[in-house]
C-alpha cells in the first residue's frame, strides 16, 4: 500500500505550517478530520439546522432523525444491544464525570474502594478522587512493572471484596500499551464490582464490542476517531443507567415540570440536558462510516508499519530513552514516549515545531505516571492512518537538529 494513500482524505494536509510541510504526530491528543466529516457537518448546518425533540415542523423533525440516527450508528458500531444505552456527552472527560457524580455517589460508602491503574489519564483519575472524598471511599492504584505491564498478581492483590468500581483505559495514552482488559473485567466481576472502560485511546485503532467485552460502562470521544471535538459517548448497561439520577438538569431532559417538582425523561434523554450538538453527532456518524469504509484491519496495519519503523529509527540513538516496553504486536498501539538526553521535552517540541513537526511534550495529563517513571516530562509521538515513513524521517532529522542547537555533535 502507498504509505500516503490516506493523506488526500484530510484537507488540513494541503496546507503548510509557515513554509514547512505539516507533519502531525499528536494523534493521541486528537485526530485530524477527513473531508467527509467536515462535509457532513457543513451540510447539516446549511440544510437542517434546528433544535431536535422540540418542534413539529420539518426542520426540527429532520434534525431529530439525524441526531437519533447518529445514536443508532454509535450503538451498532460498538455492538450495544440498544441505542437507549448510548448517551451523548461533550467528551470522555464529561462521560466519566457523569458517572462520578451519579453512579459512584449513589453506590459508594465509607470503606469501599475504587481501583484504577496509576497510568490513567487525569480524566479517569480526578473524578474518582472527588467521588472518594464525597463518599469516604478509597482510591487504590494498580502499578505496572518497569516495562509498563500490569501483572496478574497485581490485579489479584488490589481488586478485592471492598472493590466497587474498577475503571481503566483499554490503551494507555502515554506508553501506548493495551491493558489486560479481560483479566481486569473478570476479576472485577468476580468480586461484584462494576467495570468502566475508558476507550478514548483505543476507539480510533481497534474495534469495541461492549457486549462481548461485558463492560458495565464505556466512554470515548469523537475527536480521537476522526470525528469532531465536542461530542463524546457514554455507554452503560440499561439497568445501571435506568437506576441513575440525572447529571445536569434543565430543558429536554424532563418528563413533566411543576412549580415545586419535576419528573425526568427516560434514558438516554435524561442525561442530555439542553440543546445538543447535533452537527457534532452527524460528524461522529460520518467518522464511523469512514472507519468502516477503511476497516480497522487496514488501520492497524498502516499504523503498525509506521510505529515499527519509528521504533527502529529512534532505537539507533543512544541519547533517546523510550519508556514502556517498545514491543510490537497486538499489545502495542501507535504511541511512543521518549526523552532526549540533555534537552527538556518542551525545547524539543519547540524546535521541531519550527520545522512543521507537531509532537506533544509534558506530563500528558498523567502526572502520577510521570512520578512513577521518575521523570517530570517526556516527548510523545503518536500516529494515525495518514502518517508515513517520510514523517518519521522528518522527525529524526528534526531531533538531530535539536541536538545540534544544544551543542551536541549528534
């Protein structure tokens, strides 16, 4: 396959950064958008823009059909048994906060425990810290080995009869390693705990089957799977969502309102207060169709080829230290985290930016993991289907240039 096959689908790559070709290597933060997603959103605003669920006129009816059609598309995409189990949010962070403020506070008591890996993004950590403070529960951490791998012994030791919630990312956003989902879910359910899967880093790279995986809740964001920013998804088993109180209140989530009392709409509308972002939902559906057209198998093959090439090239320089086991295969996703000897990650990123190369530098919203790794910050490169070996070559040239700027010969 031509390693630039998919570049043409993404309009942003027809533009330069200053006088430089855009080399975008921050896909773990957000993907770029294919033209089909941008066109779907543009068509909605030009042709069908109106509030859904409210009007009997045609524009409103069509807007409702598009919005609910997107919900069904998401349900089919992740193999949810019902579209009623799909709640639209702004992003993964809001989905997890919804659970923290509703389900967690509803079930947790003093002495209960929430178990999460120390590698979690702050979005899957801070909400549980707050839930524990509010309820008297405790937050318990799983710790990996030096390669970033979570052992079965650690899982068995930390998940106990006191555990009520186990929440983890299917793929870590720093080390790019898939977590042992099946083991975590099996152990959690064996002690009566519910499982929350943060699928933000996995959804753009590998299929999600919530029924087969048997997660109780799952969350992801549209912008990490070629969709727009501002749209996220919370999946929940019907009986769990049905028992939960609303998160936000106001318009469109009510059944009937009196002066002193209100009753709430059935799920999922109960959790979607106010005017929704219909255009973003339409864009998300277009992104789903784009992924289906390419196929996850092709996605993984293209990304694996670029990731393997990047690992090979970066491993040749003794002044580059990579974090997490630099393996390939099913457990490795297209994320590489590293430091450059003698240069702060922010300086590396700034120098690369002068050459049109976009990478991430810092703690990557995972400060406890940085502390565990005993490093204040790292560089991170992450790839998608439009990245090529030429992008990796440009990265290497840029890193060599950064070393020269700081007075190193190579």
